[in-house]
């Protein structure tokens, strides 16, 4: 089984109140990135990570890896 594609998607969810957590708070919106990994056998797995500036790093990493497919 080999990785065929990686698709990151960043979403912003509006918040009525602040969302607080150990590293701070989200004010007005919550940004998150989902990552789909698809194999040559049709298996699709999902992962997730925080958004914001981290999301830009995900897209940069995917762009850097894409020419190397399939693994």
C-alpha cells in the first residue's frame, strides 16, 4: 500500500463565546485543519490539527511532498 494523495482542508467555525484551552483562547472563531491521506488501494484516513499559522505549515509540507508520490 502506497500513499497516493494528501489533502489538507482548513475550516473556520464561528464561536458565540471564547473557546479557552491550556495554550490560550480562540476569540470569535475556531480554526482547524483536517488532513485526508489516500492510498493506492482506495483507503482514506483522516487526521486533524490546529489551524491558524500551523495550517500554513501543513500546506507547505504537502506541497513539498507531493512531487514524491507514490511513497
